[in-house]
């Protein structure tokens, strides 16, 4: 039997969910026996691969780059998991949603700059009007809420997928 093709993606979030994934302790050995990690912050891969069995996505969709990436990830992934509260509800990234993007950028990069006007140009991805959860843009197969989700909950979902099962319920709670 071939190994499951696993990926992780980090959008607008803090990386706490990836830290929780690393906290699987010996569970990570079980995952490593049955899955190859093809893409993520811990893998040196520039382009998201095709034919991924499961992708864990951390973070909200906040920029045009995030939107393009999540659409590509969805197109190339069999089971897409919203990992953590930012991916599930847009949580902390959505705190900016009541502020128009132009005003936000002016405040942070103009008024808040130590010297000169540092308004971003083409070097920074264009922000969407609001930070939104993954399911506002693509179909999500499972939601793992938590800030971050407990490692046992992540391992439980991965174990289901590694066993060839589609996640039994849309949402997992620890």
C-alpha cells in the first residue's frame, strides 16, 4: 500500500496550529509511517503538489494570495481540513474586518511607521476587504476548532484519514 500524500498550509494565522501538529509526540511516528509530508512550512517545496490526499490548512483567507492558494489547494486535495479557529471562523485575523483596508494600511504603514511613509506597494499581497474563514471560499471536509486544536484531536482526524475513512463528522472537538 502506498503512503498517504499529506500537506499543510499556513495562511493568515500565528503558526500555533502547526506547533500543535508537532506536539503529536510519538503520534507523529504513526503518521510518518503511513504518510509522506509533501508541502508545508517544514518542507522545502515551492509549489503546492497535485493529488494530495489530505491538507491541513491553518489561518484565515485575508489576501489575494491566500485566496489563490486556497483555491489551488482545494483543486489538488481530496480531503481539506480547516485547522484551528482562524481557518474555521477567521478568529483573530477578522479583528480588522470593521476597518476599511485603505484606512488600515494608512494607520499601520503610514501613521504607525517610525520613519517616512511606508505604505506597501507591489511587494505586499493585496488585502481582501475582510479576513474570512476557509469555507467562505472553498468546500471544507472537516473543521478542527481550537486555538490551537489539541494534538490528540489532530491525531484522531489524521488516524481516520490514514485508515482510509472520510472524517465521520464535519467538526471535531477535543
